[in-house]
C-alpha cells in the first residue's frame, strides 16, 4: 500500500553543519527511525518504516529531507 516517507538528499546533508555534528533531524524523529553512528557521520534512514509525519523535514536546517508519496 503506498504511503508517505522521508527521503534524504545526500548532496544536501552535511552533519558538520549541525551543532557538534549531531543530526538535528535524527533527534527530531519521534519514531527514532534516523540513526547516526557517531557525530559528523551521515545519518542512516529507515524509509520503509517511515510514517511520513514530517518531524525530520521541519527540523533539518539544510532542507536535506523531503516527504514523498510512494
């Protein structure tokens, strides 16, 4: 069944621009579907479990995440 999910644009994602290299979007994900191994690492997304709430989109200061209809 199609639904909404978040997708990250790896060309826009620069964790070094987030405070202390910690992804703001990962912290904002209320479902904890965005993981960051270490500060300054590119966060890993789990789009198949994404519910499309948009919390990460609103939190990302670099506009590197968007919600798409699947």
